[in-house]
C-alpha cells in the first residue's frame, strides 16, 4: 500500500471488493477471513485509516481498541461459545501484511499449539 493506494481493508469498507461481512457498525467492520487459519477466523477492522497497527491505536484511541475487543467477544459468543484467540500482528516481522490496524478472532475447537492449522 502506498500513501495514495488504499489498503485492501479500505477497499472492503468502501465496498469496492467483496467480503463476507459478519458485523458492521459506524466504527468497525468484521468479515470472515478469505484464508482461515481456524474453524472460525474473523477479521475486525476499524473503519478509520489513521492507525497502521495496534500500538498506534492503543496510544491514540483506547475507546476504539476496547470496542474492537468487545466486537470480538460478541462474535465469539455467537460463533464459538465465547472461547477465542484475539490476535493483532504488529509489524512485518510479526506477520502483519496489511498496514491498516486489524484484529483476527480465531476459535472453534482450537487446542494449544494449533495456531495456523485448520
């Protein structure tokens, strides 16, 4: 993504590309991941483009970060009985490939050490 090129998440928010949206409000959008790493794998994206990663979000807008966590809990309550992993990849070396802050909600029968295996 360049400064003039919108991220894939911005394009989803704008409905320029399709996504299987499972939740949306004025602040966030959540959709099923196109390459799930668990039986339930939902991506939650704040609609603002102001933050590249969770560290920036936490420093600038703790209320929005708390909202992302609450949405994750709501999705998990509906789809996994309330048990889930919430992952923010922070930086390229940590696996972040889209530099528009987002969270991954994973669940649905995960056992310790199974991250990345369906």
